[in-house]
C-alpha cells in the first residue's frame, strides 16, 4: 500500500515538473498560448506559480525584476515536499 502511494505521488510530482518545464520553455518561444495544450499547461501550473510570484513582487527585491524566478522556487519547493513525503511514507 505504501509503495503504491509513493509511486503515485512520484508520478504526480513528475507530471507537475514536466508541465513547469514545458511552460518555461514555451515562454521563450513565439508559440500561441491559445492552443488547447498550452491552456491545460497554464491551468495546471498557474495555481503553483501565482502565489510565489505575488510573494516575490511584495519584496523590495522583486519589485523591479525582469526575470520571473517563481518556477525555480516552485521546483525547489516540490523537491523538498517530495523528499519529506517520501521520508514519511517510506
């Protein structure tokens, strides 16, 4: 039971990380964001990125930033959360 739960959580984390990578790479390319695939990617990733982005913008460091660091922070938080959950369930 525990093994199945750990595998399911790892799969979920992998899907989220892949969606974040696709979103980051697509933001660098001139691709239409109106595509159904990219709308799904944005719907999956925006709930994770927007709270981090708003927290960064509230700081003095984040007010004049040209680069969005929220995906990096979300990657780190997902990595930490994955390690904690795997340690608790494993």
